[in-house]
């Protein structure tokens, strides 16, 4: 036998996920929490893990985790679906409601994994454009949805990578217009002053996706969830692999919720730091920083963005390079870190900008 099996024809043009994992002192490129989880949480988790029957499969319905989340969010447990990171939630939604012959709508520029996973599942992607301030125009959205009748509409709010928070009226218009499911990705929802969480009910075709990777400082553990009408949750449970959510993950998800007050405090600190960072960025010549409702800020530099990104790496600061993305020319995204990390970034940026020759 010779030759190698090619991937499916429709996957051949796909590129994998690109976000540099470089070992530098200041890593502000993947929107994680700069703080580890509280040590009491880690201790209680390890104790629970030591007592867990590891020879047994985990609870397939993740009942305790879903009930804990339901109580915390004020939704019935039947509306909760949990998975390995919100990416697995998105993938399960697409496996269940997307696929061959179906369409998903996204509004660019936005989180690349929405269209990436859609394509992997054979779902056709239609693209709506955001306005100059990166919000979604409800009229344009209506026209797009009426033309293509997508099964799934992805709305990321706060939007990654722009930080834009959608007005509730836009979410409501889109829910009214679509005959499919509207998926509001709120991976950064806790950092914003608006959420679609209260709009989720038993009848509206609305799903809100959240994660433990950001506020809850648990990116390493891979836990995400969605709040959705019970009929949606039932369908997702049929599609996702049995026992997909490991015992350590389920236990961590339950125990972390005991530290809600501490996490709220952290959100407050990060939001304050975000505003400080943005104000300082705006004061730098040749930089425009966008308003953000998330734990990151998008900045546009009036120079070669990629060259600047490289100079930041040379100075030990890693941010996310969007400079070559369509619609985001010369944009970089910086995660809000500790005050020390943010200061290190600002100092590196000022120094690096002086080095970049004017365009
Ligand atoms: N949605 C958005 C908008 C994100 O930015 C991310 C993380 N980069 C995710 C979902 C996935 O997060 P996780 O799988 O860690 O929950």
C-alpha cells in the first residue's frame, strides 16, 4: 500500500487553531485568568478526588454539577448542559443541530471557532458583517437571516476579539427573526454589564454558553456549559459521547461554585484593570484601544501590527496577533493580567513603538 489517506474533501482547506504557545514571562494572549484558583478550592478538590471511586465511570448526567449550576444561575436543572470547555458545548450544538444541508450564521470579526467547528461538522457558514464599531446591526442581521434561514446563529457577546457587548434588543430581534437556534456565546459574560441569560426560557430558541476557563480560573480543567430550553438539552445529551465529563472535572465544577464571592471580587479587580489599561493605551500615540466588556482589550496600531507583535515577544510579552486577519488589520489583543503584567505590557509597548519605523 502506498500513499496516505486524505481528510474529507471539505476539510482539506481547513487550518488548525493558531495561537502561539511561547514561553515568555508575560503571557497575555489567551484571555485566561491571571490568578490561580483559591488554594482552599484546590485542597477541597484534591480531597474529594482522593475519595472518588476511580474504577467507576462518572455520572453520565453530571447531576450534582448541573444542579449546583442551576441553583447558582436561577434556572431549572433541565436547562443545563455541561461539557469539556465551552468549545465542546459549541461542537455538540453543531453536531446536533448543524451538519450537511444546514447553515450557521456568524458575524465577523468574531470567535474563529464558531465557523471552524461549523465547517468540521459539514455545516455551511454564512457571514454577516459587523458595523464600524463592531456591533451587529439588527436590520442587516434580519436581512441575512431571512435570506439564508440558518439552523444556528452565533452571537458572541462580549465579542472575541473586539470586546463588543451586544444590546439586549439586538439579541431579542435575532431570536424573533430566526427559525433556528440562537447561540449567544458568553465566555466573557461575567465581565460585562449585560447578559442574555435571563432571556433563556423553555420556549424561546435561545442558548447561552458560558465557561469556567476565564473568571473561574479553571482553563486547565476544561469545563463549560450552556443554559438552554430542556428540549435542546435532551437532544445534546443524545449526541455527546457517554461519560465525556471526567470525575475531576465534575467535582471541580461543583466545588468552585463555593467561591462565588471571591470570584465576583476578582471580576471587579479585572474590570478596573481593564479600564485602567484602556485609558493608558489611549494615551499612547499611534494606538487606538476599543471599549471592551470582556477581560481583554483590542488595540489598533497606526504602524505594522505584526512587526510590533514581534517586538513585544522580544521583550518577553506575548499578546494575540490579529494584524493579518480580515477586518482587523494592525490589531493586537491583550488579555487583562495582574497590575504588574499590565504595566510590563504597557512599558514594552511604549518601547517597541519607538522602534517601529513609521509606515
Ligand atoms: N468562546 C469564546 C468566545 C472564547 O473566547 C473561548 C476561549 N478562547 C471559548 C468559547 C472556549 O473556551 P473554553 O473551551 O475554554 O471554555
